[in-house]
């Protein structure tokens, strides 16, 4: 949402006519309606449509206000549109989290480029005073915009690498990381302060801006590498917030009210979502902002340790089908494995057949299931699962004690009781589904050799009431559907 305005909004607001201000206000209203619509799967389509309308109004208004270089801007928009459509059509739902992280990095980089351009040519951006120097307020805005944008860019690149598997999802703990982070952040703020009070063209002005940019790139990297895979959904939400604040800062510099509104909405909504997710994971919101809130270096249960060979029960699709159709209540817990196998459509078909046989079917979604906020909700909506059958953790967790079958498909960390009992576990303190209270548990995963994204073994595999269904999730569910006929 913010990237288009960062690319097109290069006019200053001192002479913005009333009609343009009104158009920006209307665009802001559509953005608010978009956020409201996207808060529920039932209204997400209208929310997405409102966001598109608002962005179209904002971009067209900015282009009309700009008045020059429309051919070059049109070419840039066309190239971006072609790339965006191509990527969106080719990307798999399993790769959506890293795509979001990648787009966040573009917003951050755009903020840095616009900030540096305004610093190099302030007159063109209308941020000079009577003496032709960049005014103090604009210097603060420039410094903050460049810094937040650089943090967003480098942090999003690391998140992209971790989410796409190009970099290990395990926390990378640097010695004295908190001191390094605080020192780097303090240096950035000090340099912005010095730049604000230094005369334009004075000694050191250039290196201060460049130093802020380099240090901000560095701290974005340092903030994200200590964060483990289980916490990646919060990272995506946090980076989304950062990208909004970067755009808002550049909006002040450019005098573009649409950018200010859009950036503030994205930044605040991302921060609120991060806070909600931190509460859902029993994490400290401050530690998220500071970075490095993954597992401690000495935490147990990592993927690198030797796993004890323990006995477990293995079943077949026929076994699962028989128990499912005999049940009165089934709760399905989807996870990233379902996304990888693209099993959501087969799962919905299984749920429909069970409902035809009089079985009550519900879907339980953990706030951090998958690799980004709402990942499972999007997949189930894509498969046309009724919205009233989908429940969040706090709304359904108490029902597992009265549940006949807990059907786990591709989830791991969100059902791991180690989060409640093992203080050495990297997921300790994260609320999880109480599947151990269900009468029967079916757990679909490819093999017993793998563990969840947090790298932790799961006691649910070895419970007396658990039957492991070791196969590709889609193939296993399809076989269960055949057995239900």
C-alpha cells in the first residue's frame, strides 16, 4: 500500500489545493474501511477492494499534483505492475510469508531512496528555508525516515531468507547483542541530532547522513537474526509496522498527507497486531521491539540435538476414517504442513462429508500458525471453509476436553505441550492447543524424523490416544475422504 505512494509522492504540501486534500482524505477513509474489512474473513474481499480504491485515488491525485515527468512515472508504474502481477500469479500460498517480507523490504528501500534524494536535492522537494538550507524539522524527518526505512529493508531481507529456507530458522545469538543494539540505536539517534543542528554544507554533514544509513541497515540485520523460526509471524507483523512508520516519516518530508495517513494506519495496525500476537505467545512486546526474543543460546530442544527414539502408534487412512465418522465432535488444527501440501481443499471436502454424517466439525487456528499472521485463515477461506466453523485459540481451547477427535494436519509447535511444561524449550510460555485432553488424536506429518519450525520434539506424538498418519498431508486426507464414501 505504501510503496506506490513512496514512488509517486514527490510534491511538497505547502501549495496543495483543497481538492487534492479532499481526495487524500477520501483515500484515507477507504484505507480505514480496508483495515476494518480485512479484520474478518467474511469481509476480507470488500476490505481488499476498498484498499485498492483508496490507493487508486491517492496515486491518481499525486500524479495530477506532480504535473511533470508523467511519461517516466507511467513507465515505472507499468514495470512495477507487470512484475507485481507476474509474481502474484506465480507465487504459491506456501511462499506467501516470504513474499510479504520481500515486499516490506521494498517499502523500506523506497523510503531510504526518497530520503537520500531529498537530502541531495532539497529544493526540488520544497524542504528548504529562506536561506536555501534544509529546515530543522525536515532534517529530523529525513533522518528518521532513512533510519526506519533502512531497518525495515535489512530486517525484511533476513526475514525473507529465514522464511524461504535460504537461511537457518534457528536463532543466531551474538555475544553482547543487546549492548550492541542499544549502542547502535544510540549512535543513530545522536547522528540524527547532530545532523539537525549542523549547518548545511558544513563539515561532516555528508558523512552523518551516510553513517545513519549504514548503521540503520546494520541494526535491522542485528535485530532479526537472533529471532527463531517459531516467532517469525510476529517478525512479519513487526516489519509491516516498521514499513508504515517509514512511509509516514517520508510523508512528512514530502508534505504528502496521503502518505502520512497510509503510513500511520499501516504502522499503528501492525504494532497493534504485533502486540496481540505477543500476548498470544506470552512474549514481551518490548522485547519484540528490541529484537532477539527468540530462544536463548542454551535452550534445549533444538533441532541439532540427538532425539530419543520413543514408541508411537501408526495408523492408516481407513483407521482415521472409521474413528472420524463415529465421532460426535471433531476439531481440526491446520498448520504449515497443510500449506506445503496444499491440502486445504481436500480437508474441506473431508469436513463436508463428516457433516453429512452428523459430525460436528470445527477448525482451530492458532495466532502464529503458519509463517505469517492469518496464514491458515487465508488457506481455509481459499478452500471455501465456512467462516462460522473457524475459531481462534482462546475461543475453542476449552472444547478439547469434550472433543472426540483432534485432527492435526501439519501443525506442530502450536500443539506442543512443552510450551507449558519445559522451561528450557524455546517455545516455553507460548499458549498452545490442549489436544492432549481430546479422547483421540490423529496427527498427520510426513515422517517421524522431522520436528516443527522451532526445532522441538513433541510429546503429543507418543501419547496413548495419538495415532500418527505418516504421509503427505494432501494424499492422506484424500485417502480418508475415499474411505468415508
